[in-house]
């Protein structure tokens, strides 16, 4: 019976240097509509489980923000940026737009961007 490869931090860290990522070779078929949004991600430390298990005082929570840009026509994720919790939508927008391949015809976002 074959053993399944474990997907954990150690395995991924060991294999990461061997990973070759092909450059983005997409060509824009014309101007696209770009839908942008962001969400907060809680960063958990290695000892959070111990605090929960033993009822220790909670430490300050750390957050990151993931900003994404999607082409609604193709459903493809065309740009993404991970920032600290202190960077809002307007601050992340220039870097996010720099990662878009092709021209943007229309830009859709909520009021925070």
C-alpha cells in the first residue's frame, strides 16, 4: 500500500526550493472588468492552542489582509496582495493594479477602496 505524502509545514518548506513557477504568459483578449475586495486573516501563533487548552490569558491577535482582484468574465484571479492589518484598500490598490496583466476597462470595489 502506498503511503500518502504529508502536506505539512516541514514538507512544504523542504520542497519549496525545488518548485519552479512558470511566468504568467496570459495575453489579454481586451480590456477587462476588475472586481476588487479584501478580507482579514487571523494569524495564529504556535502556542495559541496551549492558551485555549489551559485557559491562559489571550495574547493580542495578529491579522493580515488579503486583497484580491478577479475578472468576473473568466472567473480568474488576476491579482493578489497580502498586507499587514494596517494597510487599507486604498493603500494596497496601486500594488494590486501593478500585478494585473492587460488593460482594465472597468473597476468595481466596495466603499472601502
